[in-house]
C-alpha cells in the first residue's frame, strides 16, 4: 500500500491518466476514425499527453484549489 503522504501524487497521476485517456481517445477517433490499428495509435497519442498532464497538474493544483475556494460559497 502507498503511504498517505503520497496521496496528492497518486490522485494527480490517476486523474491525469483517466482524463488524457478519454480526451486522446476522442481526439484520435475524430482525426483518423477507428481503423484496425486504432488502439496502438491511441496509446501513442495518450502516453506523451499523460506525461505532460501529470506534472502540469501537480504544479497548477494549488492555484486551482485556491481559486475554487474563492468561487464556492462557504456555509
């Protein structure tokens, strides 16, 4: 099991992974259709996208958290 202190990194990695998987799949399908080699092409598009999104998410997360706190009404 992963120690709790790594939770923000695990969260960012999983979120970046799922989001980029969906977005790259849709974008790949729009651009090339769904040929027999769709999955390898999708993976080729997804991996560098995830590798970019993961560190970006780690950097922007604190800013987005603060912005969200300002935008959402407190009870």
